[in-house]
C-alpha cells in the first residue's frame, strides 16, 4: 500500500508519540540494564500499535462513569453525547453540547492507548479520524490494508457501548425516586443509579482553576486587598470543597481524573445560615416608640441609668442638669440612628406597604420615610412633609414615651417634663434637626425649618392678646 503525504504525517506523529514514551522509560534505566533491549523491541511502532489495539478492549470512552461513585464498583459506565440530552434550566451535562472532553475508564495500564488516539494532525485527533474512517489515518496504522482495517476497528470499538444491558453493582449507589403521587405505594418509585458526569466535572474544574488562579483574577484579588479601583471582575467561591478521587492512584478512576490529579471541586450546597437582622423593622405597629426603640441595647442601658439617677432625687444643680441632658442626648442620638438605619435598609416608599407598615402613625411615616416624597404620585405626601407640622407631633410622641418609661418609678413626671423632652428633641442640632436639614436639601426644599411653639408659649401668646 502506497502512503500519501498526509498518511506519512500521521505515521510520523504516531512514531513521535511512541518514541517519547520509550525515552521516558529509558531515562530511568542505566545503560547496562538488560531491560533496555526489551523496551526497544516493545516500542517498535508496528509492535506497539499492535499491542495497543489489543489493549483497547480494556478501556472505554464514557461521559458518565461509575468508578468515581465507588472505586470497586464493577457496573456499567455510559457514553451519552451532551447535545442529545434534554435542555434543562438547571446546570447539567447538556450545557456542554459539542464542546466537551470525553473520559476513559477501565484498566489504568491501558490509558496510554487513549493518549495515543488523542494525537492530532491538522487539528484532527487520530480517534476522530478513525471513527470517520479517514483513509489517511487508517493507512498510517499498517502497510497492509486488511491489518490496518483490523487495527482501526479495534481502536474505534472503545467508543462503542459494551455488549449487554447496562448493569449496576452492589457497591454502586442507588436511590428510589418518587414518580407517583403516593409515597406509600411501592410501585410509585423508580430505582436510580447515579453516575459521575466526568466531562462536566472536568469543565467545572477548568473554569474554577482559571477563576481562582488565572492572571486576571490574581490582579482583581490584589486590587480588592489594596482597596484599589479595578476594571476587571473578581471571582470567589466561598465554602469550596475539594474531593480527591482515587487517592494516590487517580488514574484508577479515569483518564480525566488522572489529568486533574484526582481533584474534583464541590461548590457549597448548604442551607442558609439565618442570622436575625440587627435592624428591627416597625412591622405591624403604630409607633417605633415601643418595643422597637426600647429594644435597642443603648436605649435600655440609658433608661436604666436615667431612672436610677432621677429616683435618687439629685440636687437641682447645674451638674445634675448636665448629667440628665447627657443621658437625654444619648436617647436622641439613638433616635437619629434608628431613622438613618431604616432609611438605608429600606427603599424609599416602604411605608406604602400597608400590609406590614400600614399601622405606623402618619407623623412617624413622614419622619422615617422622607424620600417617599420624591416618588411619583406622592405629591400629597410631599406636601404634608414640607408643611412641617409633623416634627412637633414626633416630639410629643417621644416625650410621652419617655414619661411613660419614667412614671413607673417617678410618678411626679408630667406635662412640664414632657415639654422639656420635646423641646430638647426639636432643638437637637446634632441629630434630629440635622437630619431634617439633610433631607430638605436632598428634596430641594427651603433650608428654613419652622420650630413649632410649645404649649406654654401658645398659652402665653393667647393671654397677651386677651
């Protein structure tokens, strides 16, 4: 049989592959070792190819392997083209379509046969050329046409299903999957034998290797550490686990597993670790001045100190006044913090959720959800906000709440104290008032904030007119 130029290139590629394998083995031996002559004879191209064709029956090309499930399982592995699988929304082998790496299982000593069949000429693998019965590749196997055909059939057979029906094994995993409507009826179950989708695992491994150790992600990770601007995307996989298959002999599992040195990545698949939010929301309540406000640790601590201090009947001195005002300032700061937290945690307009927040009194809606005024169809809300009658109402609610907190131990607190608490809120330049100014600026409203007269001032004004 006369070889053409392309057949010669195939034969040269085969010879190079066999020579490289021979040289790797010779390098481990001394010159006088008698095994050298034996190896030289075994690696004559015609001899090695003949032996490889014989050993091809010991391996099988698969896409779904049983060995990764249990290394001692002896059941069937399957070859299923990903493009033939039904398209699902979930990630599966079907997403690989035609771009996938076939795997090989069987006798690990014969895996070199598959490596041999992966050699390429002009971008075409030897196996693919033989499967399509490419004449040039077939001729390169042997000078005799019949011998070449026999060798070709032996190599191509490893891509074909094994004889007989698919079989499971006692060491293979099995599970009953409910397909019927009644879990108590045995006939309503299908017995499934899961297999390992090795090309999918290989594709996931390749992607994660690039995402974790590629140059692009290294630069993105460094920028993240340095808190510097970066145009790229940083990828991270929290909770990633590594499953080692095959132990010290990953080649006993499959060819692709051997290429990954047994590494198989497992993405985190854990139930969420629920943590209660540090920000409590005013759900199904008419006021934040209740369990929500007193539930703040700093508020509880300050109220204990204030009650104890006032119950001690301190002298009416400047020191007493300053100490009491300092504790009231803490409560006012907590009010400002509460308003800021809700504003950042909830989208503007959250008070329109009547099912959850509909009971909240109007003045507190205006106070806690001011940016609702910017939303479409909220002109009425914006008008009520800008009218600024609500701050005084919020002040009264705060004063009444504080009096109620103190009245259990200090029954003498009343209107005079309430007016003082309200006044301190409405003149709190570092908290309540400053927040109002910030919001008015954001809403492009006039900077002037009218301070409503206290009850005593209104009475005095009426008496003067009389």
